[in-house]
């Protein structure tokens, strides 16, 4: 069983930096501005072979009124009571301050196992401050550096005596990851506290209290869940501060790793532009979605308002049509019992697997109800459909002329699929592919066709002609390698004289001159 370690101290002494160092990743937001961390943040960590469950806390303030700082102090005191060991961190470069002494006296009265860490002790600048830590009365301080990783071996040696043994088998059931997102001051932290039945998260009338994405493990019946409370997200144009940008990035990361997202909205003005953009982001990430309308006790004529909100959501967000809308009040508990059954139903739909036979039966009925359109005078013909994966449900549809299927018919198939198989609140993915054409060139249906008898001779003749031709300088095609036949000479034969006109000696006609005949 991991050792539960709470990291405490006054603001801006490097608690979150040390938390990230022990966790092995940058989970907590770190900045030079004091008071960045406000809620308790949990994470699994390791130092050597020692497993840790880390708790990052807000900076300690010596106030006890109803202010935000007083509520942050109460969260820190809860972390001290909950932890096996408390690591009290102070700034070695500044030395011991009055706030450190007040906090140390509180730890001594609580009589909890405590280790003192002198952070930022790298170099000679922290030597004097490290020596001052003995005045706190909590033992010899350990010089460490959360930024550079120095002093981790000494910290490991100090934590090793507090290592706990496993008393119970580890439950390997994976919890359902649920992200709670929304605009600032929508009631997200109040909703999480109402679900788990304790003041686990810092709440108040001030907007933007939550900065980190805080995860809370919880069990509902026999199901394990991990609720991740996130910082409120405003429109991008309104975000100016660096800390708010980091908080928004943390919230988007929580959506990416979630399985189901609860979009929390103030019931007095829900479904504003930012809410619609967040819902579209959840759909594009492929996560299950539940709309939660908080502060429902402030709404007049609730039944008519709820019907109006549902119609508005389906009109503005057709890509997540059928998403459950739960109206509740976290303060009074009204409607809270309907939230978790709806969330578990969405998670079941998100993980669903539809049989191929049922899919193709549905496809035929959908085509009969609304036949595919014709594009360019030729009809698109869907042929076969199958599911390739779940989470979210993803399907592949084989069709002729798949690249020409109109978008409106694709949307019709998605909406009909969601309605027929009862999959509300779940993004559906359909990929349309076209099978190979067996009559296209080089894709004969049943092997190569028989070649006609004359085709081979024609090919040979054509090849010889191509080899025996060339292009001359004038661009004319002439034959090469073929001898030209010499032109035949015309032979002129003299006509023979009529019989009886030739002399016996010369063989010439009597009275006729040699040469060509005239006349």
C-alpha cells in the first residue's frame, strides 16, 4: 500500500514543484506568483522503490475568518489529518519566517509524523537557511531542491521508516474517468462535493477558485469512479493571465483522458456560446456527454424551462442529439439522484458493440425508409456495414461511389443509427469506403481474359513498327534500319515492223531510217 505524503508549507516555497518531481510529471501548475495552488491535489508518485500517494496543498495562511484563504487553510489541515507523513517545506534561501513558525507550532500540536524539508537549498545561498530549520522543533531539516532533484536520497531515507505494509489486496478494477467541465462559477466543485458527501473541494461565491484539475476517487454502488474537477473555461478572447491559460490547458487535458464528461451549466443562463463550444469539443474528442443544469432551485416554472432547454440543445447541437439533460440543485440535493444513473447509461452506450447482422438489417430498413440520393444521374448504393471498434462506437460502411455520398445522407444514417439502437449522448463515427471495381482496368472479375488469336500478331507488328521508327530533325517520323528498294528503270522496247517490210541482211525495214519513229 503506498505511503500517503502531504506536502505543506507557506505560499511560494516550491511545494508544487516538489510534487511534480516526486510524481515524475508536470501535473500541478507552477508559477512564481504566490497562491497558485488552492485545492488538494492527489497523484501517485515514487522515490526509489517506495510507492507514494502524494497530496499537494495550498499555501498556509494564518487566517480563521470566512475568506478564501481561511477555506484554503481548512483544506490543508484536512490533508495533514489524512496523510501518513507530513513533509513541511520552507524556503532555505529566505530562512525561517514568522509564518513558518506559526505553521510549525500547529504541526507540533497535532502530533503527526512530520519531516522538515529545506527547499531551494542548491548552492551556497541556502546553507544558512537550512541550518535555521532546527529552530522549528520538528527535527533536523533535509536540504532538498525540487527544481533540480537534489536531496532525494536523503528524503528517501527519512521516509523509509514510515513505509506501510499491504493489509488488503489491491483492487485492479479500473475506475470510470469522469471530467466535470464548464464555465467559471457554474457550480462544478459544489456538485462534486454533493456527490461524494464531503467538502473535498474548495468552494465559494468567487469565480475561478479552482485552478488545477483535481481528481477525486469515489464509489457509486459497486462502480468505481474518478471525478476530475476542472477550472472554469472562459472564451479564448477573454483569457489574459498566464495562470488562466495554464488552467484551461489542464482542463482540456482532462477532457482528452476522460471517458464521460459532465458539462455543468448555470440554469439561469445555460447553453451560451462557450457551453456550445465545449460540447462540440467533447464530441470531437469522442467522449460521452451529460448536460447538467445546476442551481435549479433558482429557476421559475421549471418544467417549461426544462423542455425549452432540451429543444434548444437539440437544435444548436445536432451532432450530440439525445444527450441527457439533468436539472438539479447541489445545494439542496434536488434532482441529484438522477445524475449518476444517466451518467452510467451514457458510459454503457459509449462502450457498446452492435452485432454485424443487426447493423445490416437496420441498413436495409434505413434505405427503404429514405433511399440514397442520385449524384450526377447515378445512385449511391450502400452495400454492407460493420462496427470496427467501441469507445466511441465506430462503424465502416461499404458503398458504391462512396466519395460522392452527400453529407446530409451521412447525417441521416448517424441519427437513424442513434435512434434505432438507443445510443443518446454518444458520438458516433461512420467511415464510408468503396469496394474495388472488378471491371476496372487490371481488376478482372475472374482472372485474365482470353486473348483473341489476332491480338498477339497485332501486338508484335505494332512493337516492330515502334522499334523501326524515329523522329528526324524536322519532327517527322521516319523509318530506320530498313533498306529502301531501288526504283526500277523503265525499259523501252522498239516496235516490230509489219511482216514483209524487213530486209533479210540488215533486218531493217525497207526505206526506214534508224531512230525513233515519227508520226
